[in-house]
C-alpha cells in the first residue's frame, strides 16, 4: 500500500473512532466509565457506586431537578 493510501485509511479510521466516541458520549454510554475515572482521580480510596447504583442515582437526580431538558 502506498503512502497516500495509508494516509487515507488512517484518516478514515480516526474519523470512525471519533464518530464512535461522539455517539457514545451523546447517548451516555461512557458516563459511568467517566464517573469511575473521576472517583479514582479525585477521591482515591473512597467507595465507588456500582453501575446499577450510578444509573439509579443519576436518573433520580434528573427527575428531582429537571433543569435543562426538553420534556
């Protein structure tokens, strides 16, 4: 494969990965992982909610404080 073809393929792969990241972020698929990373960084040694507890807490908080949502 030539240099130009490798460059095009590499750019396409980066674009697909970026699109995947964007969709996951938009849909909330990576929110729990970001929460775990934040807890490890900012609150090392403290307990971390399970994924199930996290989503229950997040949805309860959203229902209790419906600040910026459309519905």
